[in-house]
């Protein structure tokens, strides 16, 4: 007993078993044969139905009978898998030329399942007969079935290149195949050309084969993808629905879809488009209807009066299965191995197979013709000595004796003698030697013709060519899919995807943001829902088509299209960035929010950090690719204590200046044109020559020399002066003093702002959230080095934090 036990590693056992399993499903289950284009289950279905006489010229038979016959004789697997394969071969929206003619419910383009096999009836289609036409002439190898009770073919002697005509799809171990359907007439034309020109190039073959021809029609885009697929077996194309925009009553329009991309489920597509309508992902779709009937497909998308029909159609192409990507992966079994099949390789394999079939068929027919000619020759000779032959037969003891006597006396061959002995007597009454001589002559011509086919390549090609032409004449149909060379680049018009309206927008320092309708804003009585320790960074009326960039002290930028801001009541707090952004820090605050009309308008953001760096980054560079889950870097801060002081956006940089104020009371003014444009993930360039651990406290942007600057010191001193008092300098210089420092009192800059000549009052907010308003008429303009006068009681109200101009409405 011990000597029967063999120790094997689990790795070796699993590898060997899985190897055998993989070989089986690759060769015998999931991949088509390059010659007849069929998987084993499909081949067995067609063969079993042909053997059963279930052909196009006979009445339908129950599908269950055919499935049972296939399962019992050839394919010992589940009946459902056999029936599903049979149903697919009958579906004219899945295969270009159906091989099964099914009577009853065989499913639908809405992905409805076929009726049970006990309800449907089926038979072979007429074109399927062309795949079995040469079957009984020893043209293909026959092997025993699974229980050795009958024989089945290893391949069908197909006269149609089904691999390309109907395509294939399947998944096996380590391999998958995706071969699209093609037009029979085009493939056959390419076959004839290749037959006559074996060295034909791919470009020459593509004069005939334009590309895939899907049974559902549609528009195929991407000639480069088709060429690549036909060369290597792999390629990518775009398939889109056939659509038409037409007018309706009252100035409305409609989009009608009459053809869908291959294998798109119509009901799912209609549901998706209707969901887009209900969710208001685009504006202008008023109704979606499926009006398809037996006359053809028709999906109608009715639009509202002011809708942008082309924009909506572009959105639907981008967001639904009205347009899909189709990936060629043309894998087939060739010489028992899975290989990637190009167009020429596939056509060559089919022609080689047809030559083999025609040669075997010719050899079979030649043998039959020669055998018949030999018999006819004996019958002709028999008629010339009929009386002696009859006498010899009558004198014989039995059939065997008669046969031998004819051979011995008249030197007939065994075959001739047996044919004479088995000849019925009534045949002698009307047997005419002329008819036999005529048959002999015809057989002789046939033998010569068959010998020519077997021995001469040109004659063999003539037969194949005529058969291909006959198939084309009998079964060709017009192309259904339209081929377009270029893939259209779909750019969605934002005006289509959002309802264009004005809304009130708010962004707070602590990271809350929201939008609300103007109606809600007007009814709020100025209650914005923010906490007492939060500040408004941005508040204003924007359009839903605008875009908002929110910069934080940590050097990050948060981008949101206005229509994506959380829509709430104005009295509600809104949503916090930490609810969406995975990289929001607990000590991060928003310092600036800037709105732009569109992302293509150009311009650049100027960003200043407290540690003395400045840069310009273009609008194009700062728009993040993925913005919903994380904020992106606007400037790279060099130290943990570094932070962004201020940000400004200018669509065109002309005469604008930046005014930098350091903590120690030094000011530097220069043109923004001196600041280079660099990428978002950089620190920038030197903004100011900072000394003695000084930092930039304020970065102000001057657009007009008539503007003024107001500055508040940490000790509560306030001054304002024309910006013209600070002369233009160069980027990176030290700057000039804006406060006169005293031995007993240090004037450190706390905050500053720029204001126009029409501003009459300013507001100072302290760090204890105390507000102090200043009427400019109560104070005199200061000189550059003047220290102003004390306006804030820092002991009582806290250190000054933020100063800003008051508008006329705020002053009132």
C-alpha cells in the first residue's frame, strides 16, 4: 500500500491541474476557431440541427428538442448554456448574419430574456447551410463524441468567414476575445483580392473592408484605431448612436435616436437619460420617450423652447451610452493555439482552410466519379454481351458464384461484376447503351475537371472565387454602420449642464461655504448663519456658470464651480470644507475667495507669503484636475510658520502694483509685471529684502495711483496717506520706512488696506471681535513717515486685526 502513495507539492499539483483546465477552456469553450469562426458549443448546435434535418427548408422544431439533442450527443453541459448560445445566434441585433432562425420570443434589444426553450421553435437559417454544405464529403476531421457513440466535426467546412462576419466575444483563462461583426460583401471582396494578390498589403485590403459593420448600425469613429486593430489584433474605436435634431411645434426641438451603439441596452439608456432629466444634470430636457416599434427604433428626447440641442446632445454622448468605446481584442484559436488575429492573417487562414476543404472535397468527388465511371464502363461492356452474361448468371449457383463466374469468364472487375449481378431485371428493358456512353463521357469530363482542381493552383482558386461570389450574390446586404475617420473631441458646454441663474454666495474664514437663492437672501434680514467668531471672506451675487477659487493660509486653493456649491437657505450655516476635503487642517482658514467668469479667460493669480516670497500662477495652471476630494497646492510654503498673506487675480497685468508692508514698518512698492509666472507647486521668488527676522504683514494691490493706503499699528495707531507717497522700486529691494520708530514706542504693522477716493469710512476689527468705525473726515492725511494717531484702545478692545473700507450702504 505504501508504494502506491506519491508525495507531490501542492504547487505542482495545482499548476498541472490548472494548466489542463486552462487548455480545455481556451481550446474547447470560450474562444472561436480561426477557420469557421465558431466556439465548440455553437459548432455542435449547428451540426446537431443539420444532422437532425432541422434546416431552413423544413418546418420549425421545438428549441427544447434541439437543445436536448445537442446536450445528449455532443455537449454534456447545462441546457441553459446551450440554449443561450442558440438564442444569441438568432438575435439579429447581436450577430450580423443570424445562423439560427427562431420562431417566438428570442429576447430584445432591451435585454429582455428569450422565452423558455419549450415555447420557442428554431431551425437553421439558409446562410447557416453554407457552413455545412461540404460536410458529408470527408472535408473535415471527425472525432468521437464524449461517450464514443457517434462522431462530430472538429471544424465546420464553412463557406462564409463567420469569424469576421458575426464576430465573437468570450473570456477564457488568461485570454479574452472581442471581434466585431463585419459586412459580408466587404469581407468577401477582400478575400477575392487576397486570393488573386497573396502579397496584398493591409492598406490594399482596407480598400474593401472599411471597418466593423455592427448589426445595430451606428457611427464608427477612429480610422487609426481600425488600422491598428487590423494590423495587430488590438485597437480602440468610438461607436456612437445615429441621432437627428428636428423641429417641433411652438419653436421647440427634439433629438431622435434611430440607431444605437453595439450591445447597448436600449431600456437602460432611456432610463439613464430620464434620470439626467429628473436630476436636472442638464437644462432643457422636458421629456424622454421610447417610440420604438416593429417598424424600427426611435427614442425621442423632447427639449424645451430655449434649450441648446447640440449642447445637450454632446452632454449625452459624453455621459451616457449614446457613445461608447469599443476595444478590439481579436483572439482566435489557430493551430490549437490562441493568437491575436489581424485582418490579413484572418483572411489568409480562411482562404487556406477553404483550399484544404475544396481539395478534400474534390478528392472525395474524384474517387466517387472514378468508381462510377468504372461501373458504367462495365455496364456498357455487359450490354454488348448481354445474352452470354445472362446465361452465365442463370448457370450459377448463387450470387457469389455468379459474381465469380463473371470475373472468370469475361474478366470483369469485382466492382463491375457485383454491379451487374445486383442489376434488377426491369432495368434491362430500357437500358440504352447511348445513355451509358453519355454518362461515361460526363464522368470523364468531371474527372478531368477535378484532377485539374487538385493539381493546378489556378483552377483551385477559380472554384474558391466562384463560391465566394455566389455567397456574396445570395446573402450580401448594405452596410449599416457609417465610418468616420476622426474621433470627435466632446467638450461639454457648461451652459447646458447647469441652470443659469444668479445666486448669493458666502465663504467664511473658518471654512463654511454655501449658495442661496436671491429670494432666500432677501428674506433673511441679513442673518447669514455664521458663528460669532467667524468672519465673512466673500459675499456677493454670482452666476451659477461662474467659478470660485478659495485660498487658504496653508497655501492651498479650493476650486468649486458656483453651481456645485451647497445650495441652502441663507440663514443656514452652510457646509464645512472638512466634510468634503480629506486634507483640510484643523487650523486652516480661508483668507481670500476670487470668482472668475470662465476658465478660458486667461489671467493669473498673484500670491504673497509672509516669509518674503511672491509669484504669479496662471489661471490655467491653478485649476486642479481632481478637486472634489482634496484641495490643491497654490504655493509651496517653506516653513511650518509660513502662511499666505494675500492673493489677487488680474486678467491682464498692465500698470498694477503690489505694496508690501513688513511687520517692522517697512514698505516696498513695485510693478506686478516684475513678478514671474511660475507653476502652482513652487515657492515663488524673493518679494522683499526682509531683515532682523522681519515678515510681510500686508500685501496690497494698487490699480490706480489715486488710491490711498490705511495702516493700523499693533499699538492702536492709525494713519492713511496717498499711495503715491511710496515711490516705485524694484522687486526684492529693502523698501522705505512708513512709521517713525521711537525708543519708547515700537510701531509694528498690524493690518492695512487700500481704498478709493469715494470711500468715506473705514472699519477696524480687533482680535476681541470689537468693531470700531472711522470717518475719514475726522482725520488728516499723513506723511509717509508719520505715525498717525491712536484710535484703538488695545487694553480695552484688543489688538487691531483687520481693517477694511466701508461701502456707502454699510456706512448708512
